[in-house]
C-alpha cells in the first residue's frame, strides 16, 4: 500500500464487515469488560484495499449536556483498522473522512470514547481528553433507566474553528455510541 487509499461513505456496515476488519471474536473492540450497551452508528465510512474492507469509522448525532448546557455532538465510534495494515495512516484517513461529513451535520464538536491505550493515537489526530479533570464526570445512559459513569476515556474535537468545549460534567442523554 503506497499511501492510504481514500475513504468512502458506506451504504451499510454489518457484523460481517466488522469481522472482515477485526475478525469474528466475541469482543472485537475490546470493550466487553465495561458491561456497557452501545448504540449503532447511523453513518459509516470505510477504506477498501485489495477488494476487502480494511478500515471503518461510524457517526451518530447525540444529545448531551455539559455543565447543564444542552447541546448536540456527533459521536464517532466503531473505529477499526485491520491489524495487518495498521500504522499506514488508515485510521487518520477514515476518521478524517467521517469528520469532514460531521462538519455538515450542524453540531460544533465530535465526541468519542476509547480505551486508554488509544488516547495517544487520537491525540495525534487532534482529539483531546475531557475527563482528565477529576471534576469532569461523564455519565451515560444504560438499559433499565440506569445512568453510569463512563469507564472509557472521553475525547472531543472541534468540528468548526471557533468551537469551544464548555466546562463541566458531561451527561449523555442516550446509550454511548
């Protein structure tokens, strides 16, 4: 692979697609231990190489409050790159394509949840953690009218140059994406 191929918008993204990228294990994203229920993404972007899907990023608009102020974000999730092609800029390319589309949707920020080892990758892509301050708790809904503290790292990136993330605790008014 010379340079990263271009990301494209996918008409659908199925369990078979996840298996094509990450294999068909029980926990392809490594988050089962959190015990969380997740929302599916509404829009999908992928990279195909050699006839197979090798990278994906999904989007979903979500309501939340930050410090009591209601706003909407574009949630980014399901980011995956096939192990044998990692380190070639595919995560950067597929996330950039998803964020380019997210900029047309209206919200001022994109938000994602990730495992701690991936924080450095996302920081290199322009994201910043918002949960480093012990005063910033991130709450998400779960089935059975439960509200739980997000055990994964929460990161944001602006979708517009003048977008400033407000201060305060975060309450996602849905399942995480």
